C-alpha cells in the first residue's frame, strides 16, 4: 500500500511538476540557441554605412564639384585661413557645396604652440586667446550659414601629449564653443607616440587619448573627434574603395577618420606607397584633367554629414 502510494505520488510529481519544468526549459533552450545562431550569422546588428570625404587647403572650383561628388559624400570646410595660407578660398562656398549634395566637416585652424607661447609672453593667457578664437570661429560659422548644432573642429596640428599651454588653449576653445549655439570638435592625432606614465613606466599615448583624459578629469563638455591616423596599416592609403570602417583607425567613436594626407608621411606609409602618386600626393582616382593635380586628404565617416552642417 505504501509502495503504491509512493508510486502514485511520484507520478503526480512527474506529471504536474517535472514535465512542465522540462517543457519550459526546452523552450528557453531553443530560444537561447536561436539567439546565438542569429548573432553568429551576423543578423543581430548590420555594419554601419561608411561615407568617403575629402579636404584640401585649396577650393577645387565650382565647376569641379560634380566630379568630386561622384566619389565623395562630404568635404572639409575651412572657417578661417588654412595652415600656411594668407586667405581662405572656402569662404562663401557653403551654399554651392550644399546644393551640390555635400555634407561637411567644418574646421577652424587653431594655434601652434609657438603662437600660444608668444601670446603668453606678450601678456595674453592661453585661455583668453582661446576664447577670442572661439568667438571668431562661431561668428564665421554663423556668417557662412551653418545652422545651430553644427560641430566645429579645431585643427590641432601638433601631436603627442599636450603641453600645459596647449591644453589650456584647446580646452578653453572647446568650452567657449560649447557655450555658443555650436558644438565643439577637435581634429587631432590618433597616432600612438612614446611617452611615460606618472610612475615613469614606458607607454604610448595619442593626442586624442590625452584630450579625453583631460575632459574626463575636469568634467568638461563632450568633444567630437576627427582622427588623423595615416600610418599603413591601419590606414589603407590613397584609396576610396573599399572604404575602411572608421573605428579601424584605433580611436573608437570618432566622427571621422582621416586616413590619407597630401603629401604622404614617408616613414609611416611605406606599406601603401603604391596607392599614392609618385610625387607623394593623393589625387582623385580617375580624375578629369582639371582635377588631375588637385591634392587631397581622404576621410571616412559613418555619416554623410559629420559636422551636421547641412
């Protein structure tokens, strides 16, 4: 009798407890393995689109925009004189570029360390110098017709860890721009250089890593980055197809990656030298005669309008 009751009890337990649990486990197991299969097959998250862009100190000419637009979604746009120039050939060209279908990387030529030091010696502190330049940049962006929310990139030409006066100028500039209707960005190096940490240990650092550390430590406004990293690899050289993914530069979450420059830096581009012209410059592949000698820098972005300037 006890044996029969025990058997009946076990049957009840199996019928009403264990079997339902097994069915639940089975369904969950199928669901779990389905998720793994979908992820492995690449269905979970498609790769973001990549868009090619160019920048140059010289404006190419209105009549050349159609040919350039066939290859490029966006262009760099100087708000002041490009490095080494005594005038700005891009001034007043936003509307014609926008009508031609281009997005923008809006850039303001910043100060070299020697300029910051000279101003400091004359009695102007880097932060004051920065606020003056930020006001000029914002006024130029407004004059050119760029809408509120456009990202303005400060051109930080010198790489490696920033010197104190460079940091004071750069962060003073980005904070001042953040106080306007525009958003701050920085064009800076993503190339690792030798350095030391606070304990004297050998490390490598990029300018962007240094800037991000300053921003985090001082709780400053977020900064968008246009990364320059033209060393091959990871850069592919002077090519527009296939385009690399922006994060392949080694600097994650960049608004854009500049992967080719004119002229090329010889000591870091030996692996992709064949993609450049013999004179060391990057030119538009298959360019019409009028653009055959138009020197370009090449960039890639996940947006056709990285500055949101359209």
